[in-house]
C-alpha cells in the first residue's frame, strides 16, 4: 500500500490569480507561511517556508513549474522517530480553470512516505495541513482574510 493523498477545492477566482497566490512568496505569506516565504516558486529554485507554529524554516525544492497549471515540490518528510531516516516527499499542485475561468479547481497530492507507522501518521498530519492551506487560500484570495493568524498560537 502506498502512502499518498490528494485533496481538492474550488476557489472563485481566475486560475492565474489562484496560481500566483502560491507562486508569489508575499502572497503565500499572507495566508500560509506565518513566518514568511522566501523565494518565488520557479523550476530549479530552492525556497524556504517558515511557520511560527513549527520550529525553523523548511527548505522546499521546486522541481517543476508550469505557469497557471502545475507546481511540483519536494521537501523533507523526516517524521520524528522514524527509523528510516531523512527523505523527501513530493507535492504536486494542479490548477484547472472552471466556469469560463471564473473559478479554479486546485488539487494537491503528496506522496513518497516510507512504509512505516510513523510515516503514515506524518502523512495524516500533512494531509490536514494541506487541507487547511487550501481552505485558508480560498478565504484569503476571495476575501483578503488570513485564517491562520492566531489559529495555532
């Protein structure tokens, strides 16, 4: 059995605006990376995402970017206490226009965890995190509200 998940949601804005809410570090910092994002998401880049509710900045490797369509990232899984050691998982975000590009379907898939109980628990945590990220992005892009502010601390 492969440890993999996909979450999806619809945002009532054109695909370019939704894509930029992820690719642009200033916009991403407005609803997701509470400690700030550094570096635009472009193929081959290594950027950092910092979260006030988790210690330290996380390096994020940008594997592929197709503007307004897809972003592929890898980042360290390293579940605490996992005997398999450090490794990366792959995150793929897709953006599809809906309703004459008045709405966007965003799907986020993460895969690549080792086959351990610790990694399975870590994947559940990341699934929760991406689901909240997508919900926060919807509210931020549609209404300019940062849901994450004060949520975890």
